[in-house]
C-alpha cells in the first residue's frame, strides 16, 4: 500500500477553525474538539486514498515562501485574517503523533509534489486544493473524488497554464486581464487532446510550446508584461525545480535557466 502525503495546512486550519467560537468580546476554542476533528480527517483521508501510512506536509512555521520573492504581493490579502486560536497548539500535537515534513521557503503544495516524485515508495497526494491538478502525480481530493486519480504531465501542464491565465485571487495574482474560465479553456483547447486507447486507458497530449506562444500573444495583446511572474507563482515545484544543496529555486523560463537564491 501507499503513503498518503496529506496537506496538513488545510486539515490543521479546518479543524482549528471548526473548534473556535467568536462571541465578539471573547474568542473561545475547544482544543480537544480540534484534535478529534483533525484525527478523524486524517483517518478518513488515508482510507479514501487507500494508504496505510501517512506523512503530514506543512508549510514552514516562519512564513518563508519563495513566491513572495517572485511577487511581493503574493498572499498579502491573507495577513488581515489571523489563524484560529488553537492552530499552533494543534500543529504541535499532530507533529508529535505523526511523521511530518516542513521545509523553509516551500509551501505544502510544493513539498508534496517534490516528495511524491522523489520517494521510492508509492505515494498519494491528498488535498482539496485545486493546485494539485497542476502536478504530475497520483492525487486524491476527498471532497470531489471517489478514488485517487493519475494526473499526467500533459494534464498537469494544461492546468498550470490555465491557472496562469485566470489567476488566483485567493493567492493574490490576477493572471491575464479579463480572462475567466471560459476564455482560458477556449484558448487552450486547440493544444490539448484526450482519448482512450484499445485497453480503455486514458491517453492525452498537450502542445505546451504552442500553448505558451498563444498565451504570450494574449498577454502582449493586453499590454501585460508580467506573464513570467504569473506563471512562476502558479507553478507548483517539480523534480529539478529545487536545489536543496545550494538552497535555490529554479524559476520557470521557456528559453533559459534562471535560479532564485533563498
């Protein structure tokens, strides 16, 4: 059986938030309820992903995030909303009970992606975050999937460029001006194909270079010069993007190699 790489940021936040009550003059939190909720979620997600072991993946406690070096406004809108009262104590307790991993400068999304591609054991990424659809991996979304699904490199690249087009207001980047879901899909549709082979296996293909050129033209037509910035913050790190030895991130560029020192 496989190891579940669980997005512990989400489990931790949801469980702590559900156990909190704001009475206006006082905020009250039930730490026991938060822990019970988190343990229940972890167990259910392991079962749903058909895994018999788990590693909790957290973003760094110190808040370091390489995307903030790429785009200073990244997730700035979240600073106004503090974490639930028992978020940190709950994280402390979960880290005592389970194997966990956290790496400075890497969000949990990046960490899960890199671990999935590096570990020798079979792993399943477990997260409700749509960004995991932009990672070549085995992904289980407990809110939307009956079982884990394989995300091909072609589908991952499609989803990554789709996000580059529509942006993500939650994370603070806007993508291409006036480009929503419908326009993004129309632009990318001619470069992506999906079929089923004789064995009933899904086979897809994506002309990345062609799609990238079309996106460049769309950004130029809007007078935008921030395409690389948007693509870099939208990209979840993959094998080869992170140099642990030299503590640097390989930033995406279609024509040359660029590194960001951390």
